[in-house]
């Protein structure tokens, strides 16, 4: 499956939520998210613009493999995901297979909405400002969604969470 998304930084979280609710978006999740990222010791996934993530979102645990396709107008990735039933045991399995845990990300609070097959994720990490992620089935729907919530594609970054974190670390000397 292809994932097509952008991130919008330095948002007013309450203003974005109000706008989504005005548009009739349906809240699909609110809670804490914890993610760990894995690679082989030689970093072969990273060198191939890929990554393996284990994420716990509420009570759901997902193992996801992503590979970059493009980062022109939006971040477009091949995404394959399965639900697993035990976060800690899956970490052990991945390590037993020879993978190493690269990042054990701090928890973040996420509020998710959906409108016309477009997903809006408002992420509030512990250590950086809140940002909005918009994921759509195609570029046209993505661009329309960005405008509907009051932004332009000039505001949209074709970045991963890693890029967002690096941006804020440089901006605030974290």
C-alpha cells in the first residue's frame, strides 16, 4: 500500500481541532503512542531509505515496514503493516533476529480524525511542539485537505517524524 502524507509544523492544536470538527471530521483515536525503530547493525534499511517500526497506539500494536518512493510534493512510501499482540515480546523477537533498536521514541499524545478518506493526526510529543500529519489516498485529495484545514502546500513538509525532530532540534538547540 502507498502512504501519501505531509506534515505541518508549529500548529495551534486547538484551532486545527476546531476546524476539523467544523468540517465534520470524525475523531477516530485519542491517546498515547509509543514507537521503536529497528535496523540491522550495518544500517541496511536506512541506507535503502527504509525502516521498520514497532508502534503501540492505545491497545493496538503494529509492526510496519516502510520504503521511500518519493519526497517531491509529499512523502510517498510503500507501507506494509501487520497487527501483533505483544509490544515487548515483538521487541525481543526483532532483537533475536539480529536487528538493533535505533530509537526508542518518547511517547507522544495523538488525536486522530478522518474526513473523506483523509487522515489527520495531531501529534504532541513530550519534547517538541505539536504538528499535524495529513495522509490522503492521492496528491489531489492531500492538497485539498491541506487547504480545507487552513494551510497551503507551502506550509506542508514531505518529512518523516525523524526530519521533524531534527528540524526542532536545530531550531531550539535541543
